């Protein structure tokens, strides 16, 4: 297997698909050039190009991964027709300014209980900072026979889409 094919396989294990496909899909849905997408997630355009062409495998900064994940979710929301152009612009600005810090999206305790989506995103960020989606799914497969609920939790928060994890959260704690 040549190096690029190997890198594409590793990207698929880490991100669920090769980064080139993911980034082209997101950019197309959001109408973003590669340079604008790079700026939004906090990477240089050359680094993004290297990731897209599988010359590099992994995004080293968890905050960049978090912003890319947020763009993917925004693209999915756009595909369902649920956003106006002004909402898209506001969402892009919010994503661009996100630090990826665990405390960023959780309101202070004095404002009451945090929104389920904010809690779920923090849990997902934690999972994604320590393991790839593929690793989480393999762990879930190993424990499903003895602990199906825990396996479901791993799949929902460690490798699933945010909307599915929010639905899981609301079923169990909402």
C-alpha cells in the first residue's frame, strides 16, 4: 500500500472519511473556498491542502477538530433546509471564534442548567481528544455483550453525530 493510500485509510479511521472528501463536502454545502474554510477552522491554507491530499494524516489541534466538526454539523443542518443565510453567517462567525475549550459553550452555574447540546458537545470533545471514532467503536464492540448500555453510550458520544447524541441525552437525562 502506498503512503497516500495508507494516510487515507488512517484519516477514515480518525474522522469517518478522508479529510479531502469531508472538507470538499463541507465547503460545497457552505459555499466556502478552501482558503476561507481554512481560516474558519484555524489552519493555514497550505496545511489544509496537505491534509486534503493525504500528505498529512491528522489534525493535531483539538480545537481545529472541534471547529471542523461544527462546520460538518452546520452543513448537515443546511442540507435539511433549516437555516436562513443570516443564520449561516452568524454560525460561521461563532465557529470561527470557538476555542474548543471545555468551558466555552457551557453557561456559568448561575444561569441554570446548561443546554443539552452544549453538554453533549463537551462530552464529544472529551472523547475526541483521547480517541478516534474508530477506536471508540472498537471499544464499544468489545463490551457490547456484557454492557450494552455502556456500548451505546460510547457509540453515541464517542463516534456519533451530535444530533443523535443530543437525542440520547434527552432520552436519559432530559
